[in-house]
C-alpha cells in the first residue's frame, strides 16, 4: 500500500458585480443636518432640524427599515448628538436645554442627558451638568460612560468624562484634561474603553488625544494622534481599531486623516486621504472602511471615500457640497447624513440618504463545484460552521482549525457517510481570519490504494463580537 498526499488551497475572492451593483437612494425624513445616527435593536435612531417646524426644533426620529416614527419627541435649544441603550432605556446626550414629546409637552427639567423608555422622557437622577455638552455615550463594564465638554463637571471633578451605574454618577480615574479639552468618540476594543478627542492628559497619564481605560487605570496608546480625533470605528472581522479626524501626525510620523492601531503604535491607512477636509465620521460597511468629510464651505468632490484594503476610492459621486457628518450601516445599506442636498444626481434635500452595494461576498460568489473540494458555510461565520464536500465522505476525515498564530483551536476525527460535516467552534475565539485544514481518507478503486487528501480553506470568524 502506498500513500500519496495532495494539497489544495483556496482563497475566497470578492467578485464585484458591474451592473447597478452600487447606488444611492434618498430618504424623505424631513430631518436636515442630522447630528447623530445609531442602530439600536435593529432600528435606526437619528436627530436633526425639523424641516416642517421651527428651525429651533430638533426632531427625534426612529426608522425601522420601512417607516419613520417622528413622534417620539423634540429637543429644544440644542441638538442630540448621541444615543445609547442602557438598562433597557434609550439614553440621549447633547447640548439641548429641554426635551419632550412633543411641544407643548416639553419637559423643562431635562437637559444635556435624558432617557426614553419607549413612551416618555425622563431625567437621569441628579445629573450634575448645567453647562457644556454631551458628545458621546458608551456602555462599558455595565456602566454608562458620558463624554463631552464639561470641565470640572459642575465642581465635582468629572473633567469631561463621567460614568453612571444606574443610580450614581462618578469620576473616571481623574478624567480628561487639556487646553481645549473635549471627548469626541468612545469605543470598546479588546475589552477596554478607548477614549479620543482633544486632550493631553488622562487621569494624569500624558497622552496625545487618545487613551485606553481598563476599568481601573489609564494607559497611553503609542504616540497618540494629533491634533484632534473626531471619530473611531472597529473592524470586528479583522479586529482592527481605526481613528480619524483632523489628524496629521503620530509623534514624529506623518499621518493623513485616518490611522489604524497595531497594538503598539499608530500607522497611516494606505497613502492617507490628503485632500479630504475636516474628516468627521468612520464606519465599516460590508468589510470595508468608509470615511465622510464635513462641510468646509468650499466645493469639494468625493466627501465619502472607502478603503478596500489597498487604496482609498471615491464613492459613486459622493456630495461635492455640504457635509457628511454621520455614516452608519443599517439593514444592508450605508446611511449618510449631514448638510448635503444631492448625491450621484439623487436629490437629497433632507440630507439623509443611503448607499447600497449589492456585490456578493464569500461563498455566494464561488462556483457550485468548488476548486478546493469543499465549501464552508456560512462565511463569515459565528460559532457554528458546515463543511460541504463535492463528494460523499466514506472514510475517516480529520478536521483541524487553527488561528493566525498557528495555534490549533479545534480538531476532531469524523466517520460519516455524508457530504456534510457540522462543527461547533469554541466560544472563546476572537473575531479574525482562521484556517481550516481537512485530511480525508480516499480509497481509489482503480488503483486499489488508500491515500490521504489534504484540503484547506479560510474562514472569516465573527465569533467573539
């Protein structure tokens, strides 16, 4: 008996469809200049100027993918900049003086921070702020973190950042300090809270506009980024943290607008985006990074660009006037809001539009008969995957899965007469690319020999998100 080892490799390519695969559509939301977009429980929350009412009124709206609910309330005397779900309620932060549903039922006792239970608005305990504004809300370690511009937090030492446990407000490790201090963005990344904006100190630790909080202590993040950071987003598939804004450097290294974190230091994304003024927002959409630029009162092409892993590309006649202040993925499309009135010859008077890319990705773009001898479904995957083979398995099949460090995270022998093998992966895996190796016994009736056939595939793992 002789043994033969045959190696096959597969790489999943994204196949771009050319015929109307990417297009813009407008939304008749009657909300202009939206200052916030946030997906919560498969609904899109937004705020902006009510185009059917007074210019002083900021309409709050919820879109479920079919209809707009504009009856939830109005903020007066300022905008809502951020939404977040905490303890079952929707929390809203901004610089509004009053909020309610709607005028004349405005609640004059609620300002800067409010919560909505699905019917009514309410204040948040003894919220200490009467001045300043709330720019961003983020849940971390079962507490609501509140960032913005409120030096010394009403004399309580909160210093532009505080947290709320459902009952009480408290400081966060000494808070955030600087000359023109403001917290603009917060995300949870690798189990820590990342805080970014304009500041040089986090709890006494010298930083450059971005810092990491582990729940107990503050830490530097390399040489930081400067002079200002307006936005961050996390590519959960590749576990990459991106930061952007009015960014020009990291230490002595030139960075143009957008950077990524490698765990040690910051690096420019590609060749940078040198011509985009006032970068305001970053968002992931179908595995690619999108960047939006705010208004600079000058005509400027390509206010939305995407990074496809190799180059920055303009996005199908993005707005040349006005600004793009929010990008957000929702129900298969990328929503954009701001102060523009047209995208790709599509009238968007209410400055709210969505971009749809119907390009198919992964398994659907492969032929029915895989060149590799098997397919992986679904891909991207969570904890459960199915290997579908071109031929019925009749002998022992060994499946091993390993991560990018070469560590085996799953291995098992299967003895089955079937075309499919179902696998449940360990639930402690992080989101990344993982590799699947299959070694199956094959009996050749013509040569009357039993040999090993080795197959390989790549899985985009969403587990750990």
